[in-house]
């Protein structure tokens, strides 16, 4: 499943068909924040003729349909839709350059004996430059290909890496419950959903009630995960950071790791 023709039209619309391709949607040198938004009338006029919102909207449509690899970058640039600056526009053009080199990328499903849902979850602690909120990222696979993905800034400021990872797991657990009901209606017998997390401390926190005294400040709704783990509806498993496909949904990563994460969730070029 790919959107090759649509992406070609988008690149043509924004005059990026001849742009030099890049290997990742966003690079580490993009440190985007509201401090880069236009502050003077001259800067506002300079950005008034740039189709920032249209470009972000086109990229977002691609991400929602078949491109989970764009989720993190779209989440970052969409925060500045009301008042984008030149640096923000440069980031959008970088994403279009990435699309230029990956127009044929899409989701590949395979015939598997194991038709159960499997997920990856990760969090980037205090990654938002303005609010210092963390970013939650998760992706769920069925028959080898991704069927659900998300990258979003958390609603609360986490006080530690463990807390941010724990909150991310709780959000992914809610999605896992919904997917369990969905695949059941499709006739697929789903046991506990395997959810891979690279934070050992977050896994201990979900499984060990002794930690509760240290985590009273965490909103109660995030502790729902403990019931799901105890009942077997959610199977939390430790995975090495290098094998966590959700890493690309929380922050920019090196090109080699980015490619490996795409392989883990069956995003290939047609």
C-alpha cells in the first residue's frame, strides 16, 4: 500500500520534484520552537506568501494513510501552523526532500501463521523545546505491517524518564484494548497483546505494586495499565532500544537506525 502518485503531485505542487533527497524526515540540527516565529511586521509579511499550512496538510494526509515514518516530523511542524517562521519552513522542505527520495515507500503485509497484534512503544523525555513535555510514540503491527500508529506530545510534564515511558505505555495500552476488540470482530483470536518497551523501569513500575508509594503524583488514569498487565490482556516485553521501532515516532534518529526501524514494521519501497 503506497501513495506514489499522490506524493508525486505534492512534490510538483510545491516545486520539490528536483530537490536533493535526504534519508530521514527530520535531522538533529532542527531545534524548532516558538522563539523562531515571526516577531516583526516585516517577518510576518515575508512568511505571508509561503504555503506552510497547505504543505503540512498534504504531508499529514500522507502520514495518516500509509506513512508512519512521517508521524514524528509532522507532529513537530504542525505546532507552528498559526505563525510559522523561516526555520519552520526549512523543516517542512526537508520533509518534502525526504518524500522525494521515498515516493515508493508503503506498507507491506505478509501472510503469517501468527495473526496476533504486536506493538512497540517509546517516549522522548522532555523533547518539546517550549513546554518541556515528553513525546509518546507507538505503532501496532498485524500480519507484519503497521495498522495503527501515533506520535503526540504528552498532556502532562513528566518528572522523570521512567514517568514519561510509563505514561506512553498507558496510552499504547488503551489503543491495544481497542485493537483487541477490532480483530475479534474480524474473526482473529487475540490473546494478550504483546507490547515491546525499551524501558525496564517502566515495565517494573507496571508489574510491581510496591512502587506505588513513589508514584502517587502520576495521574491515576495512567495506573490502569497495572490491571491490564495483571489480567494478561497486555503482555509487556523488554526490547533493546536498537530494536524498538517506535523510536522513530518520538525523535530524529540516525539514518541507519531509521532504516532498521522501517524494516521492523515492514515499510518498504514498492
